[in-house]
C-alpha cells in the first residue's frame, strides 16, 4: 500500500521528526483555536470508517490475534479522540455518531439534532447538496443509530420508522448492509405515519436488493440502491463475520460495491460502519469482536486500494464512536501471560451458539436436561476440555471454571428459578444467555483477556487518517472535531450547520 507523504523542502532529519511528532501540523493545515483544519484543495473522494465499539484494546487485540499490523494502524496520522455525550460521560452511539457526522455534541439517544432539538446538517448531506454522490454502509441495520445519524434527524434513536422515512427522502445514492427495523411502524412510535417506508423508498427511486446474486450484478447505471444481506442474523443485522458463508455479503464486498456505484466525476462521500464490533463487545465475545474488527479493517483496505489509484484526491479517516465492554489486554488469572492462539478454538459466535445450538438443545431435552449434555457442545464449538491436565494443556478446564459453567447452566435452563435480571445475575451475565457468556469469559480469560462491563466505557478511541489533509488528525481532540476536520477537507465551513426546517427557514447557528 502506498501512502504518499509530501513534506515541502525539508531536510530529511527534520522531516522525520515532524512525521513522527503527534502534534505536527502540515503546511496545508491551519490551526483554529484548538482545532487543526485543512485549507488546501478539497478532497474529491472522502471515506469515513466508524468502528462501533472499537477502542484501542479492540484494535490491539485484533492485530495481536491476526499476528499482523492492521491496515488502520499503519496510517501515517494517528490521533486520540474523546467521546463523551452532552449529558453523560459515557456516550451512546446516537450521540457519538451525531458528533462525528455534524460536529454537534448532543444528548444520549438523539440523532442529527442538538440538545435544544435543532436539526443539524451532516457532512453527508453537505456532500449531497454540492452534487457529490453519497453512500452509507453498515453491518447492522441501516436505520441503526450510527448510519441514521448521517441522514436522519429525530430526538429518539428508537424512532426506526421515522428514520426509514428519512432514508427515502435523503436522496443518497447507496445504502447497504443490514435491513430496516420498523418500516411499517409496528412499534407505533412514528411522529406521523406516511405508509410503508419500504414503499416510500421504492417510490423515491431506490432499487431494493436482498440477495447476493443480484447484489453482485449491480451496475452504476442501476441508479439509487438499498441493499441488504439475505440472512439477517439478529435485529436486522448482518451475521457476525465468523458465522458467514459464501452466500453472505461481507462488509468489504458492500464497501467495494458502494465505491463502484457512487464513483463519478463530482466525487463522493462514503461512510462505512463496523457495527457488530460493538454488539460482540456488549456480549463479551472477544473472538466475534476480533473477527469483525478484521472484517472492518479489510473494508478499509478496499478504500486504500481506491486511494492508491487516486492519491491526490482521496481522504480516508477511520475512528471509533466509543469503546465497548471495557476490554482489558491482561487478566489476573494469567498474570503477565497472554496466549491469543487459544482464541482460535472458538468456531462460532456467541449469537449462533445461543440461537442455534442451545436453543435446539433446550427445545429437545423437554425438561430431561443435565449439565453433562452440554459438555460436548462446549468442546466442539469453543475447544474447552473437561478432562486432562490444565498444567500441560491450557484448554483443560480447572475445577473452579467447571463450577462457573455448572452455575451458569442452572441459570440458563427454562425452568430456572433464579431470574436472569436479578442484580447478581446482571453483573455476572449482563442479561445475555448465562452459559454462553460464561463460556466466552473463560475462553477469553485463558487467552489473557478480560472484560469490565457489558456496556460502553468512557475511554478515548484512536482516529487514523491517510490522504488529503491527513496530518490534521494527529493530536488529542474531541469527536466533534472529527466532523469539523472533515468539513475542512471537503471544502465546507468547519462549523455546526443547521438543517432547514419544514417552513424553509434556516436556523441561525450558535
């Protein structure tokens, strides 16, 4: 991969110092207040990749497991980004995505709006209004918080019907990944029902594709597209990367097709979200999180290949919206030791094990269940062993680990008297299937990994960049600054822009 770094008439030694210094500001950048901005010729092709839940430990674990430096970690610019919401230190995806899309700090759950309910214009909408084509890709439902923050403006992220209607009205050229959560307003939380949102989308000129064969045959002449994978594993999302088959459309494939469909002489803006990194971390499944991080990194490589053909016109920015799960690269039980190879024994995600393996077992045992029945399942899908010497084989379970599994099994059974949402159970299992999460915890711990939460955390994330204006992404800054920096790279005024309201009047900026 060719990262073209241009330093204007600088001695080699000085150039090296400037390249490696975190606070370096390139000649084409300018500092406004505490925000470094770009002032050169705008980028024609702009990529924003968001790893949902992807903090520094997620990136590090994926690289260590892969035993190879991630593409995103090799970018020439690396910054540290804070993530808090307007009303809470530990953010949520709606608030963080609004900050990344519009530069607006907002409250938990709000999408495309300031805390005072003013609608803010996103960089994707600015690109559209300039005549650039726009693409939105996500491995979760395309109306989920992160993708929605680039085209919708609602006070609650749960207003999926309103978000689906906003998709139809967006005029964006390509949507791909997961499906729609509530196109018929079954949740009955619409601000105003306007008919089946999928019908509205089709009437707005979108070609709707729901299988890989038709997807791969799409051509730029097909016009606007909404495409999702045929198998939507959970909550209208793509399957976890490790559960996919050749019949599924991967995140890199969605990214490649999006580029093909929106490439044009006026340029484009493409946002790609790796949403299931977050979901895997919520469930404390390190392997599923790592495999989805690697799939996300592979999608970035697709953009890098495009950038290699357009080195003077392309900007690629990669960030996370927050960390999730409190992943720690170290565990008390293994002291200083780590063994990432152990993670390779896991064959399927927590979701598939819960939805398919355990569900079939519970339905089939009809009350005549015993812990011994699931031992073979755990060995087959996670590689943990119930016999042998744990001193010579790290996959052999110790007595206290078997006891943990037995306790979790008792809580997992349909006739369990202990409610899954009692305080102790929530701390132990986070509301997830008790046996499944205990299995992943034990496997992760044996590898030298641990978790502190089933929710987001407040630690900063890494922002990486290559291409036009790359150096302005070095340093330490808030997530709202990511949007302002992108605006400057795209040639827009780096400030909060307010969207037009229904009366056609533009609200004044702060």
